[in-house]
C-alpha cells in the first residue's frame, strides 16, 4: 500500500516549487530529458491514448526558431533557457490505440469523429503537460510554462510534415534562478473554489 510522501518531497513538487522566468547557467542533458519522459509517460490518460508529442528545443537554432513565434517577453525566456519544450498533441492518436490499449477496440471509438479526438487530445495532452512539470520537479529541475505564442505558426514551423500534430503549450526547462521569480501569487483555501456534494 502506498504511503504519503514526505514533507520535503511535497515541498519540492508543490509547496515550494515555482514557475521560473530564468535559469542558472547549468546545462540539462539528453539523459535528463529521457528521464522526464520515462516518468511522465506513466501518468494516466484516457484509454492510455498518450496524445502528447514533445519537441525538446536544445540547440540555439531550434530555440531561435521557436522564440520568433512567441510574444517578446516569452521569446527572451525561450532563448535563455537551457531547454524549451513544445508540448503538442496528435489528433490522430487513435491510430496508436491498438497497441497502446490492447484491451478493447478503442480505435473504433474515435474513428470518423474528429471533434471527439480533438477534445480528448487537448484534455489528455494537457494532463501530460502537468505530468511533465511534476516529473521535471521530481528530478530536481524547474519549468516555466508559456501560452503566449502563435500556435498556428509553431505548428507550421515544427509540424509541417505531421499536420495532425498541433501545439498545446510551451515550457522552458532548466535549473531555476531564484532572482527571476516574483512573490507567490495567492492560493485560495479550500472553501473558496470547492464544495463537497
């Protein structure tokens, strides 16, 4: 039976973790990117559809290409981060379901129904994006999720050969520089946004 995590683990994942606007001059290795994926892929998605498709921008060329499609403040973050990640979604994820979800003919649930595939892809790739953030934190790294960019332009620049893949959001990744964060924004207590029915 699972046991609650220690306070220090909860601090690292949630209570003391922050969204960073800048990073220390410390590299992130390809092995660390693989380690993040190996954790985040274990998080649940509907019918194990795993619709997220990630592009890890590690070279100056890739980061410049991505930064040119972001709002100016976000472009600077993308350029300065050790890694910038495009979290995208494959609208045709159902083609992979025969091997990803062999327990049933799940592909048939989505065949011919692109609106259902789209809403499932955005929901589940967003879940996977959350798992990405937590996996990075669990491995001692920090992130800076970004939504201020031109989705259509990113799709044209990075997914021209796979038009069924569309960007969801971007995140920077590295070892966060504490000098680049603001004071923590409010986090309401339970009763503000919750009710038990």
